[in-house]
């Protein structure tokens, strides 16, 4: 006998609000067309792609493209540059917005808080090209503001930061902190705004200091949100922003600035006619690592806390 459960669910849950489900159709179609259908092209990572033969007609080479990447003399340096830059950025950029939100929430002056929030949000809307241009101008040894101050204090010319491989990661990460700390703190500020004021009043009556209230009331209230954000951040740890790295990159700092995203761009689009199979294999390898990390971190979060993505 055919089960009636799907029909009952359709009648009770879907049909009464069928108008709302219509709104899901454009979004669902968009995801299917632009996210799932293109996945069929991933197979070129296992083929020697030929324009004339197309994706389906190209010769199957199996793991040859992956082996070629693993055996490449650049493999170790590219992986190390990507991981070190991502970890550096994660360790610095993840806790600072939380601290910024907690400190800002501690101020009682509403007008002051709004001014600080507005000023801290502004850099987020500056384009990456402009940010890199600002860095080039500020750290220019001859005409830059930092170079002028350095020369005035020491009497010597400032070393070119963009010519120093060791300075690349610091410039990348800390400029990103300046640009994004205010915007990244919005979600935590929103969480703090929902904290019941009666908890603070009760804590004050018990003699708790402001720091103790932040530690035992404010921070636990945003901890679930912070956990989710950390899981998502670790799941993208191999994804270093292409545009900013590429704009800051030059022949002098490329030993530390060449990451997976820029390498994929070069081998896929700029070297000769483009090796699409090789570039796709590298991108697929990168995605698999991110996926595995996401699963592991989500499992750890679920095991040691009550918060996880699933």
C-alpha cells in the first residue's frame, strides 16, 4: 500500500502557504543553474582538456594533473604561503572584532558609540584597488607619509615594504584588519544588543565590576555566534582573497605572496593558451581541503559545545 505521509505533509505544510513557496523558485533555479550545473565541468581536472573536443570529448588522464601539482617545485612554497597567510589572518582578524564589539558595548554614551561605529564601518566600502593604492602611497620610501616620518626620525630612507617578502603578510593582514574590523563586529554588536539589561542590573547589585559583567554576561551571549563564525572561517582557510594578493604582488615579494588563488589564475589564464585542466585540478584540491577542515571543525565544535552548523 502506498504511503500517504508525503501527501499529508504536502496538504498540511505546503499547500496552505503555496504563495510563499513560489518565492523560492527563482532562488532555487539560480542555485541549480549557477552552482550545481557547472559542477559537471569539474571533470576536466581529470582530463587533458582540448577546446576542439570539449569537456566530454577530451582525453581522460585520471590523477595526472593532481600528481603534476604535487610534484611541482612550487607546491611546498605555495601551500605554505597560503596556509601561513590564512592562519595569520585568522588568528588576528577573528578575535579583534569580538574585542572591539565588547569594548564598544561597554561605553554608555550612545552618540559616541554611533560615531565610532560609523567611522569603523567606512573602510569596508573602500575598494580593494584603492586600498592597495593607499598602501603603495603611504609606504613609498620617497613620497609616502610613513616614509617621510621614518626619514625625519632616523635620517635614513625607509626600506621599500613592497620589495621585502617578509613584510608582505604583515601589510596584507593589518590593512585587512583596518578595513574590516568595524564591519565584522556588526554581528557581535547585534548579539550584545539583545542581552537582557536585568542581568547587568542584578550583577551590579551583587557588586560585579564592568570587566566581570563583560566576562560572565556579554561574552557568553555572543559565544554561539562566534563559534559559528569560527567554523565558517576555518572552512575557508585555504581561500586567500585573490584580488588583494594579486595587486600587492610583484617580482620582489613573489616568494611569499604566491598563493593558490594567484597560481591558479596564472596557470589557467596567463601562461600560453591556459592550462584549464591543471588549474581546475588545483582548485578542486583546494576545495576538498576546505571541505575536510569544515567537517572536522564542525565535529569538534559539536563535541565540545552545543553550537555547530549541523
